[in-house]
C-alpha cells in the first residue's frame, strides 16, 4: 500500500496561499514522517543555520517548501520499497538523481509542467524495477541499465524473467495507487519510441531521458564526488544526446548539486 501522504502531497498546489500550512499539516499527521523531516532539517545539508530544528514547522521553513515536498514524496515511496540490498540502494540513488535532475531541468527550460509533478513522475519512472526486485531479486539484482545497449534490450530481458517489463508493471502499480492518470501514462511509455509517445508527454519525457542519461553516467564514476573533468565530460555527452533545450554549460552547472542532493537525502534517510 502506498502511504496516503504521497498522493496528497503530490496534489498540493504550490501557488496556493495555504501551501506551506498544508505541507506542515500533512507532515505532522504522521509521527514517522514528522521525525524524518526534523532529522533532515538537522542534517549536514542544513547546518550553519541558527539553532537546532525541533519542530516540523521550523524544518520546513529552513529547508523550503519545495524541498520538503520532494522529500516527503521520496519518504512515502521508500516506506513501500526499502533498500535491503546494494542493488536496491543503487536503484534508489539513480531514481533520486533522475527526479532531482528532471525537476531542475524543468525549471531551467521553463517546461509546461509543475516541477513537483515532474519530480514525482521521474522518481516513479522505474518503480516497476523495485517491484521486480522483490519478485526476482537474484537475476534482476545482478544487472543494471548500464549492462544493456538499448532500452529494448532491458525490456526483453525483464520480460524473459518476469513476464512483463518494468514500465508496464510500474504503470499498473501507479494506477492501483490512485496516482494521477498523467503519471501513469508517463511511466507506461517512458521506454517507447518517440513516435509512439502522446504529444502531451514528449516535453517531459525529453527531460526524463536527459536526466536518466546523466544519472547513468554519474553512477559509472568511481566513488566520491565528481571532479570538474568528469563534470565536463558528462555534460558534453548528455548535451549531445539530449533532445531537451539544455546546453552543455547549463547541464554542467547542475551536476554537482544533483550529486550532492541525492547522496544527502539517502544519508539523511539512513540508506
């Protein structure tokens, strides 16, 4: 079962005057979520600000409503799929990086989509793989997306092991959870050829594929924060293959923050 807070937070409108109060109310409603929000507010990422965080309200004020909204959605999904193995943790890191990068790129390009919706859709784009890890952890845990040359090879392998691919399975899960229809469709077609993608999803899927490639390249680096040479190489490769309206320079500027934010969230949540 998906925690109710995830769907409720995903439906909040950041432009409403009561957005902050509704976010506080939802976070306080669940003691575990409240404790985790306070914990993140006291994490290394937010050190240096005055005094320790002792309440959800102060934590949200310190971190910012947008950041807390994204963290709450991440916590909700992590409550369902816990990282019990190195493979699952790697998948979580990838999903987080893709979500963070997709939201940042949506703001950068002024895409016609709410960045919170973009974040959640990107966070969930591979949720079918998390389901599959529970079903067939051994064969699926031994491979990742870098093991394949094309998305078609990923899909074919998953169908041979589980009978269906992670995009279809993820869409079924999102539909069962009552998530917005747009997100269900987004998950279902994210590996489809562009000519088969509905027009209203093309812009957001271009952002997703750009973020996905960036994260895949980041995850192939040796341990530790990427050096400037890594950043320049990855940014150039992503810019060459991306169909989103992003330059090499703008991609490079985002990479350090994408790397650090994703690791800070995993560390703050004990993963």
